[in-house]
C-alpha cells in the first residue's frame, strides 16, 4: 500500500513533536455486504489547526469524520483524541452537520443552548452562553425566531453557534457550507477563520471544494477513491494577511489549488 506523504519535508522526531489533537491510525471501515469504505487511513491533526479532508465523492470522508466523532465504530484501527482512544461521543468534540439538524419546534435561543441543556447546564448559564454566540454569529435580534423563519444561511449560523456554545476543543464539520450559495459560502469561510482566530479551536472540516479547502485549511488530507487511504497530506501555507480577493488571486493559493487538483484527477478518471 502507498503510504501518505506530506510536501513539507521530514517531520521532527516523535520525542519533539507535540501530541496531536486527533490521531487517526490505520482506520478501516467495512459496511455490511462487504462494502469497504476505508483502508488503513492514517493522519495526525495538529492542535489548534484546521484540517480538511477532501477526496472523490463517496470516498469515505464523512465516514472518517463520524468515526472521529464516535458516532460509528471502525472495523479496525483507532482514533486517539488527546492520547485517549475514542469509544463514543465525548464533550471535547462537537459535530456540525451539513443539514443543520435544528429542532424545528425550538427558538434560535433554545437551539443554540440545546447542547448545553443536554449536558445539564442550568438554564440561566446556558442561555447566557447561547446569547454570546448568537451575537458572535450575527444572529442578534433572532433569539425568538424559529428555524422555518430563517434563511438557509441563518440556519447554518445557528448550527455553528450551537457547536461553539458547548465549548468543545474540537469541531467536526461535515460540509457545513455546501447548502448555501457561493456568496454566502465565501462569507462563512471568512467568518469561520475569524472566529477560530479568537476561539483557538481544532477543526476537522470535510469538503468537496478544493478552493474552499485551500482557503480555510492549515492542513489538507487527500483521500483516494474507495476503499480510501491517504494519498497525500498538504500544508498550503497561505498568507492570510490580505483581504479575501487578494488571497484567492495569490500565486500560492492558485498553485495549491492546481496541485491538489492534479493529485485528485487520477482518482476521477476511469
């Protein structure tokens, strides 16, 4: 089997390397009927960074994310979070679903506070925390609105606010911006990067978009066509000091997009 490689040169010794937030080791998943999704997927997710997972459709990106979340079990291999094996969901991880997964009968305030409610946090404390993230996600004034009264973009902001409110160290995001139009998607990407610069979370981010992966990521894990293994680990090293248009026109950004496309192209051709 081809082992994954990174374009940043050899790593420092294990003794000097900091412990990753998440370590995925030889992750294999076979579904009933003999359908194998993952084949010894291995990568580390550095603490305080955003790691994207990208690959051909159906290659097991969401399966990998759900195993990290503890929502499904691997057939072989393991996931370590801060050095401890994952045996199910945990308070240090929060999942942001593509479909929003909001409670249709609950207000924005109740939805954002719901994760804290499940953890037994008192009403005043959880509502105070929820209001803080409602403001951070530009939802102030919509505390008493219901999901059906909101646009798709606003519903996704509610879902992200709920994940942030539980104060988990690690956010697991499954194509969180796929259901909104391109203009809103770009604004969400900028908002996410700003929020993470303040909150200092570690993020695993599944996306189909090469451009999105390069724009938001510190590290990109490229999966092969299923049964998936890691083809390559890329660190774009994008200078984000300019505005978004400057970043998207920069040679480093454009080269990274093209290099990842070249890596993926062989898995899209029969």
